[in-house]
C-alpha cells in the first residue's frame, strides 16, 4: 500500500526557511512524478512544485520560483521541499502527492503538514 508521510512543518517568521519532507513507501517510484501542493483556508488546493522521480526534472508554480526547491533522495525514498524567503501568503497545509508520469491526475496523497508564516 502506498504511503506518503509529510513532516517538517511549523511556525516561522517571514523571511525564514523550512524544509518539508515526504517519506514515500509501498511501491517503486520510478516512472512517477512527486508533487507538493498546498491549501489555505477558504482557497482551493494549488500546485507548488513537482519532480520526476527518475530523471529529476522539476517545475514550480510562479509564486514560489526562486524561493522553493524540490528534490528527492532515491536511497531514502524521500522528497523534500526547501522553502526559503517565506512570506505570510505561503501559510497553508502542504501535501505530498504522486502520479504516474503518463497521467495528469495525482492518485496518492499524504495527510499534510501545516506551515504558518508570521509577519
């Protein structure tokens, strides 16, 4: 059974940094894309960043380009989201997810981790 477990959220002041982790288990993730999404109260869930597990190619939402970096550790089966220069508008629950490279829909989701950025 696929499991995605996020950790690393917390409270940080504006301008600070956090690193989120997503421990993935239950299958081989070669041929999959791992993504980070976020959702704040009253808003729809939005895409943040994604990485191709096999090749390592990445893409980012415009709102986080230059501030966030997604990476993966193949040995540890873990995906990271390094978040720098955090802003209050980055406050949200952050979710890890996966999808096959050939599909557009993400099929497995973690439980989420709260990130709160104070001004």
